């Protein structure tokens, strides 16, 4: 280990010229993008609820009466039968996520020296300093408000709320409000969506210490102040928002910046500091600004900082909802792919580290989304499949959980594995903490009830057939998209039924386990690879960004090198044959997660290297979807911590795997605070000469330990530290 420590933040020597490079703060509801311009500061305000009405029909298609006929045709060999299983509507995107406005602070131009822009991951504070002037912004977890303070001698500022952001609709109905108050001013901005009774309204309370305040509509002009404090909230609502009442609510909050910060940090710092990664990086590189560090893509200091930034951004974007495709942030009304929650890969990847990286806040955010939308999932099951239970959509805007985003080439309404993938992190959380959330138990029962009604067709061997079946977002080389027995659907059905059974012992469990037993096994194709479709005769399409068929390897534990070595070898062969298609960041890191489970360190390193070398990260350390920072997207930023943890530590309720895919490029380091699914906290340190793990069990349990030396049994006693020494890795 080096004498210095990893940096828990990042910095730049200049303001952000693009909104993508703005430093980020958030509390899982409100978000802020801070550019740090000392003369024309722009803080873009976002909120998870801000989705623009787009005239979509949110009902799931009423197709249940046609399902038996579709099943007959698919089972009879009609490979294109599912193409007309639709109600004829065109492709509808979910309502697009958008920014609210920017809080604009104008200051007279002067000589600005010693400029620095920082974000502190431990506090969530973005700060800007320049020649005696200082600005600080954070989004409070305690008070759900964006807090912005400017200090300096004799401040002169012009402050207003500005809706003019890229892509803003021309027909947006804008209304401004500005009134002086004894403390300073109250500013408001209402943006009414075209052809809708819905609007979003932001309210900012301005508190001025010293100096004078003068209204200059639509804002306020301040002269000679020592400090200015701004508190901002935004709401999406029907009709009109009572701005006066919202102003009173903001006036009830503390007026001192430090008190507001202390209330927030007590929640944020506790969560952020639970897990840390130290790769013994060069202290000189640790001191570099992020933009310079990104020019050294194989630097240990960069990987340390990206791990820290990933946990910070994941925590900051999780609260009311888990992270969207863009986390909680966007500076453009034309957000790619509607800024949706994309459930058929992206959301699962982004939240992959929640349990192990000790972020139950992320799991709770996911649970919030799931339980809010469960009634809509029931509608999907009933309308499309004619069953009880629940079917999750592939896309959601956070408002509706109905399946209405689909077309011929993306028949996402046929995808039945979504509920299992979204519930898997909730079950992992329960295993980690040794409890069973009754809400998770109830949702799992809904998933099992769906399969109980849906899985009624059998093949010539007496196995159940998943029909129709869909492997996101791929198709067989010799058939259409909607087909039979996609490997992901088989794995998800088995896992959902068996997990629901574990939560509901008794007759229900017996019935659901028996149903799981009747599902067909996975198929190994003529290339020796795990087939993406278990139905004989369906040919694989290898060059694709998704790895849906390897769902049994990761995130499930259905296929492992220890319990199912033949299937693990076939899964590894499938991974070898898989192309990267369009170089999506999520595809590379999904590949890395699967490879780590299969103990292929070289393949993990290669996939991770594709992202590190591909210029995927903005100076903000938020990521892009494609190489060369093309399309702002949180997949890489939020998934990378999960990849690094899976390289070093893996666990199930009964197994601990240490250094399954050790990082040869980083021969010494320490991962501290990681959680296991058998209820222990673990610190791992490693050097060229060996490794040491300190296990702090929260409950007494016997687990199997797997290392490069083989397997042994560990008896762990609650409250007693257990130290393991490995001579090699």
C-alpha cells in the first residue's frame, strides 16, 4: 500500500463547457448539474418525476384471447407467428425524462485566478473557488432541497431561473414569478407541457446576508452581499402549484448553510463510506484532475476514482427511484431512449453492486419502483397472457409499469423474465441482512402465480415449454424474435418459482418447486456453447450486445464452475463466441460480470479494458453509452464497481469465493467493507505474495470457501472475526 489514500472526489482546473462535464449531486429525488462558471454559473435542476407527456397510450395490449392460437402456431413450427401478436399500434416510447431549468447566477467579469472546481464524494458537495469567491452546491438527503451558497466580499449577482436548455419544446408554457422577501427574494418558474394540464414548477428561496436586493424580472439583482443562500425545489403537478405555500415550506428550513449540510452529511457520508477500494496507486496520479487521469486509462488511480465515483453517483441517483439510463441527470430535453428505466439489462447492471457494495439505499429505491408499479404488472399479466400474477415491462418512465413499448423488431411485451430480474436484488438484500421483507415475499408470490398459469404447454418429453419466449434484444439466426424456450426465460422461471417457494413454505412451495422441476434443461449447441434458445433447431446469433442467455451465470447462481461444471464450460464457450456488436458500454461490462463468475480473469480484464480505453467517461466521471463519449448514459459508471467487486469477492448464502478473477494489472490492493449474502462484512487485502481476508460474521453459519487452492469449509460464528491467509492468488 502507498502512504497516500485513494481520492474520494474529483476536480477540474476549469469550468464545464458542456453540460455532460458538469459535476453532479443528487439525493435520489432532486439532481443538480453544476458547471462551476464563476461569472455565469449554471446549475441545471432535475427530478426523478420529470417526464414529458407524449400522447402515448399506456394500456397494455389486450391479447390474451389470441394467446392459445399463437402458442399453437409456434409449437407447430411457424417461426414468424409472433410477428402479428399485437394490437396494431405503432412503437410508443415511454414519456421522456427531461431537466426542469437552470438556476443562473451572473457575476461581473474580473480577473479569476486560482480557479478550482471540486466534487467531494463523501459529502456530495460541488464547490467552485476563484480569487476569494466561492460557490457550493449539494442536494440534501435530509431536507429534499437543492442547496446553493455563494460567498465573497461585496458580492454582485443577478439570479434567475432559466428554462432555455437544449431541446426545450417551443410550445412549452413558461411563467415566471419574482417577489422580494425580508430575507431576499422568492423566485418561481412554471413550465406547462404542450397539450396537457400537467406542469413542472420550481421555487427558489434566496436569502441574502448583507447588501441590497432589487427585482429585475424575471429575477433579482443583489449588490454588496457577503453571502447568498439559494434553496430550490421542483414539483411535477396538475393544474397550478401554490408557490406561496412552497415558499413558506422553504422558509421553514434552516437558514444556515452549515446546519443544512450537517443534516445531509449524516445520511450521505454514512452510506458512501461503507465500502472503499485501494489499488495502491501512484500518489502523483491520485492528485491529478479527472480529465488528465482519463488520459491514463490503465492507471490504478483512475480505476480507484471510477470505483468511488460509481458508488457516489449510484447512491446520489437512488431514492424515489433507482437510476435511470442517465442516472438522475440530464441537461437536454431530448434524452436518449427517453431516459427510461430499461429493465431488460441496463437497470439490472446499474444496481448490480447494491448488496455487496453496502448500498441498501439503492435496493430500497428499486423496491420503491417495484412496489409502486406492481398493480400495473398485474394488468400486464392479465391483458397479454390471461393469467394471474405479475409481468414487468421492459421499459418504464417511473410513472407507468404497463407494457406498451414494443413493435415487431422489439416484441418486448413477450418478455416474461423481467419480474425475476427486478426482484433478484431484493432477495439478495434479504439474504445479506438475514431478514425477509414481506413486500418482497408478496411480489415473488405474484411472479410464481404468473408462471403457474402461463406454463401449461409441454413438449414431446413432457417438459414445460415457455411459449411465447423472447431473449432481449436478440433473435435466432433462423427464426423471428418471438419464439420458444429462450435460455433467459427458463432460468428466470426456475429462479422465480424456487425463490417464491423458499419465501412461502407449505403447499404453495411444493407446487411451485414441482413446476420448476418440469422446465427443460439448457441446451448445448453444436459449437459446444450454451444455446440462447433451448428449443432444438433454433440457431444462435452470436454478435449481439446483450448476454441474456447467460442470465443463469450472472446475476443468478444457477450455473457455476463448482456445481454445474459442464454447463459452466458451455457458458464460457458462449461468452467466447459473443461479439460486442455496437460497443455499448453495458455489453462490455455485462461480459465482464459473466466472465468473473466463470473465473476468467483475462476475459474480465479485456472487457474492462474496452471501456477504459474507449473514451467512455466525461470529465464529470459520468459515462457514455458508446465510445468517444457518445450519448450520456450511466451504465458504465454505475456497473463498474460491481465488476471490480466480482473480480475480488463473490458470495451466495452458502459460499464465499475469494479472488475468482484476480486483477493481474493491479497486483496489490484492498477492498474494505464488502457485504456477503451469508451476513458477513469482509475486508480483503492482497499483494504479490498472497492475500488476507478478515470476515466479520453477523450470524453463525457454515459456508464453503473457494480459492485458487480449492475448497474448504468455514464455520463462522456471529461476532467473532475470522482471518484467512492465502499464500497465492
